[in-house]
C-alpha cells in the first residue's frame, strides 16, 4: 500500500542515511520501523494490563486458596507415617 507521510527534515535525513547504510529501500526501513514500534507497543500494553491486575488486592482470595490447599494436604496426609 502506498501512503504519504510528513517527517521533520532531520528525521528524513537520518532515515535516508540509515537505509543506505543497511542497503535497503527507504520504504522497507519505514515499514520495519513501524512494525517494531507496533510490536513494542503491544508488549507494553500487555505489561500495563498485567501490572493493573497484579496491583489489585487479591489478598483474601489468595489466603482462601492457600488455606484450602493446606487443609486438603492435611486430609491427604493424615494417615501417612513418615
């Protein structure tokens, strides 16, 4: 797909240099840069969502699960002789 974008002169100049140094067309450089930006942003969004989930107070739920697990283990090992 063809598209037109506006860039500051200094960024365009750096992009030209980078494309020449890498031996790739300018379009390929822009496409790769945009792809990497989107992937990085997706990872950040996932991290932010996980941070919000872990920041919530789940203490009561965790305590209840821990107690249930401990009680289950006690029942399972009640008749064991070590």
